[in-house]
């Protein structure tokens, strides 16, 4: 085998390796990009879960406060306190309904 033939053969193999390596790098970059997209989605989901947990905890505190005020109003036997509590409940219910509607995606 002459030197020229061997050199041609070596060059073809090098070209083939470079093409394969280039493809491998492109696949690695695509996989990395896909991983970044998945991680960004996971970060968004984690944030939304935290927001939901915060809202749920706030609702629990609100309901517990209302229950305590109701117990106090009933214990006092004062009709004015019961009427004021009824007004407060209506206001709270309206505000909660508006918040839920504002943060619920359209179907």
C-alpha cells in the first residue's frame, strides 16, 4: 500500500470520526436544552405549589378566626355583635370568591 493511499484512508476515517463527534455534540446540546426546559418547568411547578400552600394556610387561619369570633358573639348574647359578624362573613366570602375567580384559569 502506497503512502498516498494510506493517507487518503486515514483522512476518510478522520472525517468520519469528526462527523460522528459533531453529531454527538449536537445531541448532547439538545439533551442539555431539554433538561433545562424540564428544570424550568419543575421550578415553576414548585413555586405554584408553594403559592397554593400559602393561600390554603391563609384560608385556614381566616376560617379559624371567624369560628372564634362566632363563638365569642354567641357567648356574649349581644345581637349587635352577631349582626356585625354576619356582615364581616359576607364581606370575607365575597373577597374570597373574587380571589378564587381571579386566579382560576378559564376552561
